[in-house]
């Protein structure tokens, strides 16, 4: 297909994906976004990243429904033209899929649009497996990894087996299950700052479980949780490599791990 | 106000709890015991998820017609020879109970476990009026000796260990041999039973709570594991049932459905050891039972929740599964919440009952991990209801100004994509450049809460959108 093909041609051949890159990936770790692009393109999708900011979740969860709705309206308008919306995050995908309809439940103008967007929005790994039918990925990564199930992906979207099945399809990867992998890491967005003592205690327990696996690599599907766990592990002097699962699945692990130095000697 | 609250000092309470090594050890037991047992019980029952739907529907139906069921229940209780008293608030409930106790000439009152009795602070009221209340549930008995509140709705003394209980028993049970061996938990249990047996026999009035009030029959139902509830309601001449309005259930058939999810969700039992039905006073043909049967039905703010965002909270059947699965409860325990009801259910209910101005921290102190909702037997969307409280607080400017302004500032940028891209490009470029060599920050201005416990990973520098524009110009839609 030509790079210059019009959207009309493209729609007939490939599903058009609006990549909701999420603000954390946009700002903190763009390499996760590019890993998502590679995985989606390898799966036969045409990937687009329209101008975007935030899904509105910080406002929504802080009780600022007005700001949340403003941002949700912008997101709906920016993404409704695509066949699917995919985010490398269960949290942001969950916001659109599970909470946009709730956010507009009293607004007959926006509700159908919110529902329509919700119905075609997916977390990355579940989209690859459940919608695109991807059963294996070919990526150069070998080693033992452990995996944390981020709360929103797990409980709002049912993301659990999908990342595991993709990891299992990689020849060099061995997954060691994390004890209490389904328990929150203590991030919780603004919770981590507002109730830092409690958040610190929860991530302390999580870091202990991670260390107990003996795995040198920790993966998860949400950058907020990953930054929380990586920050705790590095504060404790652990050398565990923390990455978004998309980086490993895409074989894009050249960038230093989350919180790791460019040059390990200067850490 | 009902009983004293320290909810406004939640943060301080939490910090103290986090530094309490004994409490932390006790809390690790909550984590292990309850969760596995519930899971096993749920796995063994193929229709468990369907029963949760049905339990939700039964409660929803009842709440929708609560006035009718309350009236039906009242007439059935009256027909069986009992009395029903409606109390609008804690004060009225206390006065009604004190009046009944006085009429009975009561000096000692035994009590089965009841969270409503904690809510109205009945023990202090009775004591202040010369009547001795005696808690007969072992956990409640222990915390009564310590003058504490329950730290869990079904395991009130879960914050304590056996050594602490031994010390309390030695301090209070002075009439017993000081050299007695209390090193085994079973010895503590035996001692409590012996002490309580005398109280049961001496009691003039017995007060129990109710897990359900059945409109069809005028029956009140309690579920217990110690049998203390039965002795409390059968031995004294007067039995007072103290319950809140949302305990109503239409029929015995409905109760049987709710019972199937209640014990499984709470302790992982199929049924608790005792499920006791009581309908009116003793009939001539009955072998035993009270001569006088009173039911005090408390509102205390609940009817004001009907028809609001918080109505769903009234489905709660008090199993405790939400707190058993809550990472915040696991970290700080029940007392940190500062009032009667801890954990996620407390975080929603407490602001309704004592005011969000006092209990505002509670619905905020949640990561919204959703584990509570995933185990709730009546499918209460607890995170959603906590979020509704946050909305009320935001509207009323009850949140810390820093939180409010941060959210607003973020919203300001996020609503202006061009400004957002410009500002984030500069900010991330700077942070990325400064943090490049180490890959993380040990300290950042404005993020002390974060960096107190963990490093802040440095951004890669260029934003995704900047790089996408640079690399894919002409390809984007």
C-alpha cells in the first residue's frame, strides 16, 4: 500500500487505528508509543496518531467532572473517525471504555458518541489478541520476566491472559508469575502524592513480591504503575529492569529501562 | 453527630498505623486468611456470580419499595406480639433503648454484635444511665475491655494479637488466679466463655443487631459463629433488635439467596455456624424466648441516600469483603478511618452519615483499584460512589487547594493542544536533559510526596507527538 494512499483506500484494506498514546507515554516514554505502533502495524493495521492530550481521567477521579467532560469531548471528536482506538494503557482505555458512557449519561447529544467510541476502544495487548487474532510475536528478547496486572486493565477490561499469551509466544522469554500480581501497586494517580505514606507502604509490598520472583525484568501494561514500581525499586537499590510490556513484545528495548541511566556506569 | 470521629485526621491516623509494627503484623493475617477462603468458597459454587446478580436485584427491589416493606414488616411484628420503634437519628434510638431498658428494670444488658449499636454509641449511653452493657461476641468483648472501636465490621478485634488479649484479661478478670496459664488462644476463649456465662444469666435485656428483617414474616435474622447471639436474645426477659432501615428484605426466599452470598463473601463459610430467626416474643408453646420483643429501626441519614447517587450503598449486607481485599485497609487497618465503618464501604457510607466535611479523606484515600467492587456480593460500585463524593467535595471546595489547582492547571493545558504540545516539549526536554545521566530524580520540586518513597524516573526527553510529527509528517491522517 502506498504511503500516500487516501483514507478511503486504506479503509478497504486495513483497519484504521487511532493510537491514543496517553499523556504519560507522550511525555515520559514515547518509545512505548512507537513500540505500540510497530506491534499494530505488524498486525496489519494502519496507525494514526491525531493531535491529542489527555483522556480526562485525572479530572474525573479528582471530582472535576467539568474538566473531565471537556477533555472527553475533545478525545471523542479527535478519535471517532477511526475503526478502533487503541491505547498502550488499561487505565486510559478503561477511562474511555468504561467511564465515558457514565460521564455523558445525562447528555443525549454526547452519549451516543461516547458509547460509540467506548465500544471500539481497546487496551493494546487485548486488541492485538482479541480483535486482530495475533497469536505470536517475533521479537528479539530473551530472559526471565515477571508481570504485574494493572488494576484498570485487569478489572475494567479483563486484560490478563492476552499479554501473557503474547509473551509466551516469544521463544526466549520465560514468565515467572508474581505473587499477588493482581494487587494494586499503590500508584492510583494523584493518590501517590496525596496519600504518599500509604502509597509508599503499598508499593513497598509490591517491590518485595517483585524481588522475590528473582526475575531481572518487571513488565506491566500501564506507565503510571511502571513508574511507581520502577521508582521504588531504584530507590531500594534494586537493579531490576522495568519496562512496558509493549517494548518487549515489539523487540524495542534499546532505550534504557524506566528510571535507568543511559550509561549504566553513571547510575 | 453520633459517636466521636477522628476521620478528619485520617492522614495522621494512617501515619501512626503504618508505624505500628504490631498492627502491621495483625493486618497481614487479614490479607491471607479472608481472601483465600472467599475465593475457595466462590470457586466451589458454580452459580456464585449469578447469585451476586440476584442478591443485587433483591436489594434494589427492596430499596425501591422500602416504605411498603417497612410497613409490612411493622404490621407482622405487631401481629406476633412485638413492638416496632422507628428512630430518625442516633439520639432517638438511644432514648428508645434506654426507655425499654428502664421499663424492664434493667441493670445488666447483654449485647450481640451490632455495628448499629456502635453507630449510635449505645454502650456509653447505657453506662451513663447506670446500666451495664456487656458485649458477648468475643471480639467485641475484647475491644469493650480496651475501650476501643471495632477495626473491622465482622472481625472487630482483628488489629490485636493474643498477647494483648491475655494482658487485658489479666487486667480485668482480677477474680481469677493470677498464675493461670493463658498462653494458648483456646485458654483465652475458655476464660471468656466462663466469664460471659455469668453475664448471660444475669442479663435483664438482650440487644442484638440484625442481618435481615423479613417483611413477609416480621422475622429478624442474625448470623453468628459463636452462639452468643442466641443466648443474648433467648435468656433475658426482653429482647431488643437494633437494625437500620436497609436491612429489610421482602421474603424468606430472598433471605435464603442473600445468605448464600453473605457467609461465603465474609469468611468463606457456606453458612455461618448459627443462623438465628426470631419472630416476636415467646409464645405459650415455645420452650424459651423473651417475654418482650422490641425492634428499633434506625434511619440516621439513610433515607436521605435513597434516590441519590449513593442509594446503591444501601444494598450493603456488611460482609467485609471490600475491606478484606482493599490495599489501603491492609496498609492502615480500620481505626485509621476514624469512625464506625472502615474500608471501602466505610469510605462511601461514613460521609453520608457524618458529613463529607468530616469524612472527606475517606473517599479520597483510594487508588480506585476496583478490587472491592470485584468481590462485593451485591455488586456495589464502590469506586464510582467514592468518586461521587470527590465530585461533591470538588464542588464545595472541600479539597486541599493544591489538589484543586493542580487538576485545574492540568485541565487548562490539556484543553489547549497547541499550548500543551509547546509546554510539554519544553518541560520534557528540560527534565529529560537534566535527568539523562542518572535516568531518575531522587528529589523534584512539587513532587515531595512522590520522591519521599521512590525515585522519579526521568522522561526520555522528546515527546511522542513531537517525534511522531517529525518522523511521520505526511503520513498522519
